[in-house]
């Protein structure tokens, strides 16, 4: 077996569900596990007590931490290995996906409108570029909400 190096970076963000502002972020290499970043991204001073996330963030350790912080876990459930997913779990995941889609819209906005493509060497440079991109996204959201407020 040949080990191939993995190049690239992952951007982990948390957004405000009501207004769509990016509230927290973390940047890792592409080979890092997602579940370890939940504590860095989730803010306990948020007004919502619900946490929506991809199934990669589901672990006993994260579930315990969420319950200790008095947060409600709305993290997707994985399909059981070698078995079909139950209808109840599939319906619950579908309901969670409609809310999680707002985070995916942020990534699509950054990729399409900002032409975000990271071609840097080093995690610090990638983090700087993603931080600036997240700030620009928040400014766009602020302008959107300001215009919406004056038009209405």
C-alpha cells in the first residue's frame, strides 16, 4: 500500500441561523478529522441551543460535550454499515439537511462569487485567506440586511 500525501485545506464554520453571519471558524489540513473541531467552532454564547452538523461531527465525546454545554444535538446520523437506513432516521436527516443547507450556501457563495481557490503552502496562509474571505462574506450579509431593512 502506497501512502499518498493529501493536499488541501478544510474550512469549518458556524453561522447564525437567523441572519447568516459566520460566527466561528477553524481551518485544518484536508487530512484532519472533522469531529475534533466541533468545540472550536460551536459558540456557547449563541442564542440558539441547537447544533446542526454533518455526520462526521457525531461521536460520543461530542454528544457528551454538547449535553454538558446544555446544547441540543441535531447532528446527522450515519447509515448503519451493511443495512438500510430506517425511514425515521432518513426523515430526521432530511429535516436537518434543510437547515444545514444554509452553511453549504456560504461555501458555494465563497467558491462561485469570490472565486475562492486556495493555492498556498502552509496552514497559516490558508487560514489567513479563508479568514479574509469569511470577513468579506459577513460584509456582504451586512449589506444585504441593511438594504433589506431600508427597502421594507
